[in-house]
């Protein structure tokens, strides 16, 4: 059975997650810049294949760490994370998207992002 989180449990992970999101966003931007520069100019000031591989590995390491904790990664650009939970006996996902200062939303598991409601 998949792990479920209480809102407090999920929120307690957010400070570490926000640090890792910062790393992922920087790696994502560098990865894109290196790729585009190499396509257009043949090289990049940020590096080449070894740097691309290192950035890809770091992104995968972050994602795997979240998944091992039971967090569902729904997107990377923007970063979108769901924490399986139960609210009033109904399966829900506590939902956080890149740019939000805290975990403050949920949606029923069958509704998706457009069904988000405040976690008040």
C-alpha cells in the first residue's frame, strides 16, 4: 500500500523539499542552456556532455529521493508534487506547485489539479 501523509507530515518535509527544488530548478535551467547552446553554437560555456550527464543524474537523484518518501512527482517544469492523503475518508492528494511558499492545497485523487481546494 502506498504511503499516506497527514498535512502536518507533508508540511514537515517542505523545508528540505524547497532546498531540493531550488537545486532542481537550477539544474533544469543549466541543462536546457547547455542543450540549446550545443545545438545552436556547437558548445556551451556551461560545459558539454559530462556536465549534461551530471545535471541529468542530479535531477534523477532528487526525483528518486522524493519518490522513495512516497511523494508523487507530477511535473518538473514547473515542479508539481502530490502527497497521497485521506480527508474525511476520501483519498486526496496534498498538492504543491513550484512557486508556492507552502503546502496549502489538496484535491480529490480523481479530480486532478483543476479540483484544488485550500487546505484550511
